[in-house]
């Protein structure tokens, strides 16, 4: 694939961002985009971490965007062109890439998986008056700052924590097995700290049956987490609550096996634990982890189309949040573009404000934006790793299997 001129600044050729057409996969330009706002098709600046510590997540998100054109075309949506950029898992690079994409003619931005990067992009979008649709990012402040051009379909950290509590209570009541205490291991980045704070603050409100004994922070780029796991184990907690990324999730699990720590279960409210790379690296030791997170509803018609498209294009990849929420962000953009019938950013913003999508993939009744341009209709699911795949176990209305709880011992797995 031919690269276009895009990067952190200047006009040198770089692999960090390039232009593709989503309809046919053909290159549409090898020069910077300087297009009239009234001209079509819509140029979507898709900003994701394609290198650095979060690269695997960005690559996974891109897959959701890759399969979108086939599905959306069949649904009657207009053609979109992607302009791809790399945050390099760095907030300042994300800011620079957003500015460059807009200067080169992107009509709307989508991204950026990480809360810190998404906050930086939102600031640029507001300054430039260009809409920004968040695919994944949970920090509540993003949609609490009064931005007019930023729209988030992904739930906030508070929403994720609240739904997680509700789903946990449903699981405890259903199985008759309730932990009396938990300990939390969490990454020390923007996402990890805001999610920790939301969890700790909301637990008393939901009258959870357990006590949070300790919260233990660590660097997601750490190469050794033996001390942190040993500290968590020493609390004697019945269950482990984790807010992680990918490589650290693998490290934590290996240390738990090594240290023979077998709590009642592992409860995750972050990425990493549901990834194919996690399950492939750990085999049977990845089983029984339960992630409480934004997910797709396996019973929705659009989800079945997405699963089929993913199976054709990426037969070895399991559908997960990264792909489903990126796909849905592209769906939101296409829906707004169709109704606006214009590439003008203000017209797109006005169309986004009126979004009302019910034929979607994520759990919950649909997509619309309320206070702060946040979708409050989207819901969490409880998703369990089993046999290298996912089983949605709660809520029962959006499930496709039954839970295994408590988790099995490390050596008692198939």
C-alpha cells in the first residue's frame, strides 16, 4: 500500500499515516488532502495507537473499521474514505496528528482508544471546529468539559463501574457464591486511575457485599509484576479486581500461577484480559476470567452481520470490544453524513446531535447523544474467556452462555 505525506509535522514521507479508500481498498491519493468542504466522499481521520505499548489495541480497532464498508454499503450508507494516523501510544503525538489530519482536509475524526489521547484530540477538534467521534475512551472528564464537537458512544468510567456492580450482583445471586473482599490491581495511566477512582467511590452507593481491601497501582509497561501480585495475594482477598492493558494482564496471570494464588475469581473492568493475544499466550490459564465492560450484543441482527464479515476477513480473530465499538463509531459517522448530505463540519455536528440509531451492535437500546454529547444508552456485559473464545454471560437478555463461577483452579482446567 502506498503511503501519503503525513506525520508529526512538516511534509516528509512517513508510514505513520496514509490514505486509503474503504470501498475498494485502493489508494486514492499520494499527496496531502486539500479538499473543498462541500466535496465528497467524507474523509474520516482515523487516529489509533499503531505502535508503542498500545499498538495491539489500535491494530484490533482498525479491523472493526476495515469490515465496516461492506456492511454499511449493503445498508445504504454513503462511501467513506479513511485517512489513517498513529498516536504512537503518546498523547502529544495524538494531538499533533489530529492537527495535521484536519489541516490536510479530514472532515471528521474517529479515535483514539486511549483516554489521554482522546482528550488531546477533543481539544484540537474543539479549536478547529471539526467533529470527533470517540470509539473507545472512558475518562468521564472528556464529555464533562462542555465540548461541542466531541461525541462519545463508549460509556464513561463511572458508567462502566456502575454497570459492573449491577452485573456482579446478578452473578452472585445467580450462582450463590459471593466474595466478602476484593483487592484491586490497576495501571497507573489516565484510564486506570479514573476507573479506580470511580470504582472505589461508587462501591458504597451500590452496597456491594465485599470490602475493597487495597488498590495497587503499577506501570502498564512494567516487565515484572511479581511484587505487585505478591502484595495483592497477601491481603487475603477472596477475589481480584483488575484494570489492565494487554502485556501486563499476561504478566499478572503468569505470576498468579507461579505464586499459586487461586482466588474465587478474576474480575476485569479494562482491556487486555479478553484479547486473542492474551488467550493465545496463556491457553487454559486464560479461562474463567470475567470482564465487565462495553461489549456487543450477540443477538442483534447487525452484530451477526459484523461477526460474519469479521470471519471472512479475519478468520482467526475473535470479535471483541475493540472492533465492535470502532465499527459502531464508523456507523455513527456514516449515519450523520447520510443525513447531513454534506462534508461541512458544522452540518456534520448538527447531524450528530440528532443521532438516533437502533440498528446497532453494542449492548443497550441504541445510540443517541444526550448531555455532554455522551450516549447514556450503552450498557456493559459480563464476558467470560473459555476455550480461547468468549461467552457473554450477563445480562441474560444479551447473553449466549452460562457463567463458570467461582473460577476453576489453575491445574483443574481442560
